């Protein structure tokens, strides 16, 4: 005997589903018990609608005939066959219908009437478990076979043929339409509940996917911020340390000032990293908050690079940068570009940072006056990838490479409206 999988309407967790959502329980203890004990219900149906009627037929007819052997054999076969069909009706409802029609055709009189209840169960099961089209197909098949069998009934009434045919049609139609309609009604409600449960599962999966995507985006953002902070700070600290060491060897009095700038840069970077990593703490821990660097911080950034020995100038055009993500992206692109210049082009005589703010876009240009390619990088290019990702968040792009005159240029375009694209 094969078992069928049954999902309770009170749960939106199917087999193998990791996500679940609590749904209201079906009203009434009886409904919940029926949904959770399908095999018990099938056994009760088989006993009252198959076994009991045939046993009563055997008892009633066996007392009125001289040789009840045929009745006992037919009833025993019908009990075994139809009971198996009832137990399998949830998976193969057409099997039960075919068996009940076959038993009705092979039986006669009250013997065939005893199998009529199994036919009702089959039509009901088609409406519940097989769908609308198969339910009406089963109804048509059962009605046709039952009508034909009625034509060979020896106990038919006498009268005009058309009246007998009409009476047979009404008898068959009225007798078989009831279980079909009841099955379609209950099956429709069950299919509607399953659709709601499936929709709830989809919403849960979509919610989890959005949460995972948000976590991934946050990790990417933290990785970009960490790269910019560490790369900038270590590059400045290394450059200042090397300069302080050279000044100390030459006996200059400015070496202590350079080392103090190294310490100050390290403390600022460490504080910024702690604030950034605070977002990874437990939800009940309060993270230390501080304003993100933006347009106003570019001047301080340029001054830090000048202290580190990079001859950099900042030229501003247009309006002020609006605070928020656009200003932070501008700051980080300038920071990464100057860090690369300090690390890979130590012989540059001049680096010019230009920021132009138009109503619809922000243009960032960093020109390096070297006439050769920068020194080979020992990194993995994450800085350029980070700049490209930051620009993409604002619908823009980053172009890095030598100019026509051989000077190195970093040019980025950011849009104030992220739905717009660069017309170029």
C-alpha cells in the first residue's frame, strides 16, 4: 500500500523546506484530526461504504437463495478489490472508479447496488485529488456505464421507451452529480489553501533571499571601506616613517614631527576601523557612531597627502557636494587615487584633483604628471574594483589609464539621479 504526503493547511512548511511561516490553524478539532489521519479516514470509509454493505448483501440474499456460493464469492472479491481501491484513492482515484464500475457490471440487483457507494467515493475523490477536468471526465464515464447497465436491468418499469430513457438519465445524473459537485467544492477549497501556503512559502523564501542579499551587500560595503582605510592609512604611515627615518639619519629636527603625524594617522585610522567593525557586533550592542567623511573632508585628505610628501592640489568647480552617499563616494575615490599615486608614483612632481559638481552629475578627475606607467603593483586590484563598484551605485563609471600625453589620469562620473546613465 502506498502512502500519500499530506500537508496541513496550518503549516507552510513542505517536505524539504527550510523556511516556514505560521499560518492560522483550520477551525475545529475534527477538521485538524481528519487532515492529520488520512489513512484512518480511508479505513473508516472502506468499512462503512464497502465492507458493511456487501456483508449485509451476503446475509440478506444468502438466507433467500438455495446456493449462496456465487453471492459470497462475488461479495468477497468486491470487498477485497474495492477496499484496496479506497485505500489508494488519494493517489489513483480513477482506479477506484474503474473497479467500482467493473464490480457493478459483473453483479446484479442488490449485489451491484452495494458497490454503488464505492462509485460515489470514487467520484468524490476525483473532485478532491484529481482536479476539475478529470472529475467531470469520471462523471461522464460513470454516467455512461451506469446508463448502459440500467438498460439491461430486468426489473425495469414498463412504459414508453422515451419515458424510460428520460427516467434513467435523471436517475443516473441525479445520483452521480452529487458526489462530483461535493468533491469539486472541497477540492477547490483545498487547492486554494495549497495555493495560499505556496504563496506564503514563496514570500518567506523571498524575504530570506533579500536578507541574504542585504548581508552580502553590507559585507561588500564593509570590505570596500576597510580596504580604503587600511590602504590609505598604511601607505601614508609608511611614507611618513620612511621620511622620518631619512630625516633622523640626516640629523634633521623634523623627524619627531613626522613620527607624531604617523601616530596621529594610526590613531585616526584605528578609530575609524573600530566604528566600521561595530556594525558586526551583536544586535543588542550599541555601535559608536561618527559622521562619514565627505566633501568637507577632501581638504583634510589633501593636506595629509601633502604632509606625506605628495605634491597635490585640489581644484573645485560648481556647487557644493550634497551630504550623504554621493559625498562619501567622491571622498573614497579621491582617497584611493591619491593613495595609488603615493604608493606607485613616488616621483610625481604634481598631482591635481578636480571636482566639478553639476546639477545632474559629479565629475572627479585626478591627473598625475608622470610620463610613464606607475610602478608595478603588488596588490590584487581591489582598489580599482572598489572605485568601480562605488561609482556604479550612483549610475556612474570610472576610467583609469594614461592620457594622450602620457600623464596618468583617473576620471570618475557620478550621477545625482541613479536612474540616469552616462550619455557618452
